[in-house]
């Protein structure tokens, strides 16, 4: 039975893992995000108490 011969399937398995572990991560990590995060100003907003008319 040819499906019991592990020689071609083992080579295919090794080659596919080689592709998944070496080529694909380098291509994925080379992409940069179009929206780089920006730092917000450290300026605090001035808060004032709320003057309720019935107090």
C-alpha cells in the first residue's frame, strides 16, 4: 500500500514546517502598522466643580 510509505510524507512535513517557521514569520513581521501609536500629551485637563443651582 503506498499510503503506508512514510518517506515522501515525512519530507513534505519537514519542508512545510521549514516554510512555516522560517519564511512566513519573516514576511509577516516585516509589515508595519499604518497607524503607529502616538503619545498623548501629559497635560492634565483643568477640572472645576459643578455648581448646581439648587444647592
